[in-house]
C-alpha cells in the first residue's frame, strides 16, 4: 500500500518509512482514524462504506494478513494478537454504531409516520345542493302546495314546441342562428322552458296548473351577466275565467316565499308572442327599498318575471278552446333570481364548479 514511499532513500526518511509501513503503525493508525471517522458517520449507508473500507477484503487488515507468511513465528504471534484485538475493537465499535443508527432511524421514522389513531375518520364528505337546485326545490314545494304539477321537458326540442306552437313566427329573432343552437337534424337546444307549456297543455288538458323548471340554452357571448346555459322556471295555469288578478296573486305569493317578506310589485307591458296581454313584472328593489341604488340602476325597481295571459292562438294550437278556457303563464329566470337572492355578481360562478364558491351555500 505504501510502495511509492519505498523510493525515498535518505536514512531518516527510510526509518520513518519503515515506521510508516510497519504493521503495528498501520494498525494503530487504522484503529484511530477509523474510530474518529466512525464518530461522524450519520447513516447506515455511510457506516457500511466505512466498514468495507476498514475491515473488508481489500482493506488494510486483510492486506496485513496476506503478508503473514513472511514473518517469523514470534512476529506472527505478536502481530496476530494485535491484529485480532484491533479487528475486534473495530468490529465492536461498528456493531454499536450500527445499532445506535438503527435506533435513531427507527425513532425518526416513527416520528415522521406518526398518526393519531384516536382521530375520528374523515369519512365521505357529503356534498350539498347547488344554490339553483335549492331555490328550484323551494319553488316546487310552494307550487305543489298550490295544486301545480311539476313537469319535465326535453332539453333537445323540436322547432314546433320551442317556437311554432308558442305563436312565435318564423321571422322571430329568437330563431336566428345567433341565439339558438340548432342540431343538424333540425332539432334545437330549447331556448326557454316555454315549450313545456305546450307539452303540459297537450298532455294534461284543461283545467290544469303546472310548473316546469329546467336548463335552457342560447348562443351567448359569455360574460359576467350572460351564459350560454342557464335555468328558468316556467309556470302555467289554465282554467275558467283566469285573469290578471289571479296572475298577480300567484306571482306575489311566489316572490314573498322566495324573499321571505312582502314585496311590492308592478306590471309593465312586455311583448312575448305567446301571451296577450304580456307583462314584465318588476319588484321594488330589495336592496334600497325603492329609493334607488346601483343594483336597480337607480330606478327603484328590478325586472324579474315576464308573464301574461296565455294568447288565444297558443291555446288553440294545443286544442284548447279559448272561448271556454283562459290562463296565465310566467317564465322565471331561476339563475337570475339566485344571483339576486345571494348577491352573486358573476353568472359564470354558478356553473364553474369551484367548491370554494359552492361550499358557501
Ligand atoms: N320564454 C320567455 C323567455 O325565455 C319568458 C316568458 C315570458 C315566459 C312570458 C312566459 C311568459 O311564460 O308568459 O324569454
């Protein structure tokens, strides 16, 4: 191992050399250096490396052992004793260090992987109803208590139900490619829940009362107040002598239920081909009480509920005699109402699926 030093030729150096390569010296050095390095070992891997280096088959102890043959019996005995004692001392030191490291490693692992087995299990987190669903169910409860049936209609509709049977002429702008999603087979995604009126009239026949909540679609440029997909709740009552007074009664009942207080309403004329007369029902602004604020655009009123008396053509187109029967209808913007109720200022939140938003309801 120290052959390179055998070239040194000064007597002093030679003596030093002799000492430097003498097995006693090498062993003592090895013992001390190894014990010192052992003290700073911090992992089992490092420990194993050091062990192989010091005690392994290519290590100094094995090397010295190989040179035994050249020694006299006395030298052999003396060196053998020394060799064994160093070897045993080191092996013991390694064993002790190993068991200490193993203990430390275990303690560290226990600390890292500690779990509190007394904690209650997390379990399945229950979901909650979407605010639109909550309001829809509230309104369904109210209307069923007033004798209304809850009807469902398809989201993919025929042109007849969505437009023609509602007295919407072919020239009506709502049929335009710009705000209707047409399917290639001539069907369309319903642009409102009003087609369910037609289904109700034809299925139930007069007299009847029905509501129809559901999803509707328009080809909108999406922004804070426009969505391509939103919710409406349609209502219709057909009976003898149904008048605007009946309409107002039901609308006021609906609104006080939703807002949990009496609301002041007003009717303005509004045009919809399937009602005559048609109205926009406004409520007095609930934020400012009618004195004017940003929510009502300083008018004191908020437009909420288009409605009217069913147009005789609409009744006729579904085989109901307008001389005998009359009715009212309304189309509540469910999405809009939810936004009003909770003060949500961006419609996109409602379909965004963000749990931080949804968990609030
Ligand atoms: N369907 C209309 C729309 O989506 C809303 C509507 C207006 C429905 C008047 C009605 C009604 O039932 O009477 O714009």
